[in-house]
């Protein structure tokens, strides 16, 4: 029987197999045919501590029997209040910057970024209404960035085949060149020049660009970009949807640069990956620009499931795991294990440009058909599926982002499959 399900980022005309997963635990996905896969990309970068983590699952079950859903416009509940307080406590701090002080909940990374953009534009709009500043509406973005698949997030992301159909709907932005090795200063100079024209905000994925090809840039560049924005009073937005919750080796990537953004978007690992939740954090000045006795000046954004109580309960459990368990020790051990194996893999002639940031690793398989639409990508996916791995290469770029519970034996299996792929596709 043909399935009526329309899957994301799936070309159904290719008739590729779609495995049926029946349960999961730790780093493993168990299939209907009795086999299992190592989830080497944390099911699209969301699963941190492992699938079906007992503490998070128990928190979800308990909350489901107490309060499942509540309109969040004018009402609140304790799980949301707890998450907000604890998020503020753990986000980056610096004596040179105002702290993040307010939390706006939503339900996905794309939405969290949309909220961030609307906050930034609303801030300048309201200041202009009060005669405190000129209205600003232009957004600066980093080349090759990705921030989601809604209209606003596609607008601030890289343009290409993946959003060409919706070009008429996308708004214009200013693009800053990616700070590739040896070209960091050129990128900073371009940002400095663009900021002189008084844009509203600059949005970045801190330290690593995810869907853009797992491209890395150093903490000092992130720090300098934030300083340039501060000097010109341009709001600095950090999209920590992928980079947050330990992926880069620290709880948030901005920590490595000592940067406190004006607005920060988080999602994915906020619940340990168990259930959708997102949040956009802002400094007090962003919040105060929207606070007024005039009801027309409120922040016009919401979704039906804003701060869903069950999702917030999962986030509370996740925060407790970070607070009470040695998650950072697991991150360090996992990063070391990846470093050793990646160094060995880099000696294989089929691979080039090995790179790693924390528990994220990527390497390019050498092919004349390089790029996001490389015909190698679906062949690699099928190859890894046959070898018991969930891996989803970005074109000819193979990346790893395993859950933190992955063990040494599973890492060995992952890298053995990578070696086998190099042997197979370079033959």
C-alpha cells in the first residue's frame, strides 16, 4: 500500500526506501524488520542525552496527567516559569554586555528565529514611534547561513535551489562574506562597512554553519563581529538552535567567544530532543521597547502551543540533567573519541577537509560532483543504511552529530562505515 505521508527533504519520485522505526533507546533506532540503526546525527540534531531518556520520559508522562495545554496569552504555569528562570541563569554572561533577561516561548527553531527577527524590527519601530531613533528594517546575514524554512528564516538564509520557488516572497538582506580561513578580516571589514548604514540587526550561527556545509570559523571572529555590532548599535542575533545544548563543546557556542547576544534563539536540545519546544531570549531593552500602556504596542506573535506545558516539563527535566549529571564530562569524552578517529580517517585518500567542533565532525568525500545536490548524497545515504547507520550527508559532506550517550563500540562502527564508504566510492 502506498503511504499518504509526504516526507520533508525527500524526493518521492526516486522511490528511495523509507525505514519504519518502531522504537528507540539511547543511540539506537529499532526498525520494523528487527534490525537497528545507530542514530549518528541525533535525528536531525535534536537528541542530546539519548532517545527515550528515562528522566525526560517520566516528566512528560507526569505532566500529561496534570496539565497538558494552556493558552499562554495572559496565563502561565510552573513548568514555563521554571524553564524561563533557569534559561536566564545558564545563558552566556559578560561584564561588557547586558544579560539576556526575558524568554519568549515558541515551538520550533524556525519560529524562534522568526520571533527574533520580529523582536529586532519591533524594537526599532517602537523607538522610532517614540522619537528615540530612526526606524531600521534591514537585516544583515552571514553568507552560507541557514536559519529555517519559514518565509522569514529563508529570507535570512542562503539562497539556492532549496528556496528558489519562493523567491518572490523573500525580503532583501545584506550579506556578509563568510570568514573563511585567511579571509576573516575581509569579512569583518565588510560587516563594519555594512553597519555604518544603520541596519536593524545582524544574525549568525555562532562558530559553525550547519546546513551550509558544517563550515567553521574561530571564536575571535564571532567576538569581533559582536563588538562591531555593539559599536554601531546594531542588534546582534545568535541562532543557537543547532549549536546550543553542548554540540560545540560548551553549553552554548557564544560562551567560547565571551559573547552575549542581544537576542538568542534556542530549540532542538532544549527538551533533550524528546518533544518540540523553542525559545527566543532577549535583553531588557528589547523587552522594554515593547512594554507600554498602549495595547497597540504589544508584541504580536504567538502560536497555539506557545509554552506547551508538557514540552516545558520535558525542558525542566533536561535542565535538571545538565545541572545534576556530568554531561560536560560526557561531551569531553565524546569529543576526544571523535578527534582520534577523525584523524585516522583523514589519512584516507577518499576524504578531504576534516573538521570538528566539540561533538560535531565533518569531512568531505572527494568527488567531481561536489555540492549540495551531488548525486553522491543519496548513494551515501543508502550505503550507510545498509551498514546500520542513520547518516544524512550534505551533498558530498559527511557529518556526525551523535547523541552524547553513544559508546566507544558504536563510534567504532560509525567510523568503520565511513572508511568502507571511502573505499567503495573512490574505487
